[in-house]
C-alpha cells in the first residue's frame, strides 16, 4: 500500500507530449480525416503511460498528499523539477508551510526524495489522510526533453489502437519500453 494519496494536477501541461503530425506519419495517414480519433488515442496513450510508469511527460504542477513526514520520503512521481511548497496540518490543526531549511530535495532522476537537512527534525502533524501536501513542478519539460523511446512506446499504443479502432491493451513491445521508466510505488 502506498503512503501517498492521489496525485492532483494543479496546472496541466501546456501541450501534447506526442505531436499529431508524428503520429500521422507513424500510422501512415496522409490527411486530417482521422485527426479526432488520433487525438483521442494520443490522449489515452499519454494517460496510460503516465499512470503505468508514474512519470510526468510534460511540465505540469502537481500536488501530492500523505499522512505524515518520514526521512527519505520518496515522491510518487517524477521527474521533479522543483518543489513549490510543502504544507502540513500541525498538531493544533492549523495549516503551516514547511520552512525550506528543514529539508533537502534529492532529484535522483526518476526517484526523487525529500530528506531532512542536517540537525533538523520533521514537525508533528495531526493524524489524517492528507496531513502533508507537497506541491511540485514535475515532468521532463517540453517535447524535446522526453526520452525518445517513451514517445515510441506511445506511438506503438496509438498505432495498435488505431488499427483496431479502439483503446485496448498496451502492446507488449511498448510495455517493455515503459518498464524501463516505471517508478516504484511508494
């Protein structure tokens, strides 16, 4: 069971991580008659990729919640570009913002974590499902920052679903790629 609750997207990505023109070329469609279906399939492939791997493909702001603090808190998504704020409900029930001097952020690639700074301790929190909220900017950045093989996995999904005219199983060769980026559940 995860120590983290659902990840809420605060600011969605500014664009699609998989360009329509690239997908048209991949599925060998020369006109825009199938664009509506292709866009839907691209959105499904992006959603499946992010859900399966735990990574964010394009820059977006997310809020992650958990019951409390612990040292070496692995974040449930990545890559993390920056931590915007860490808020918590203190033992008196008041919402507080954690001082940035208390923790250090270790990017760790796809396995980012928060650790206590030297000589610091985590504050006490009111027991609850969302006692700690971490707001962060996550994602690879723009289209040119994503790993090419992740785009290839999504193209494979879209092509298989386009051929069958439905969203279905993730093709095995795409899963083999996605598995390389899959974050451990924390």
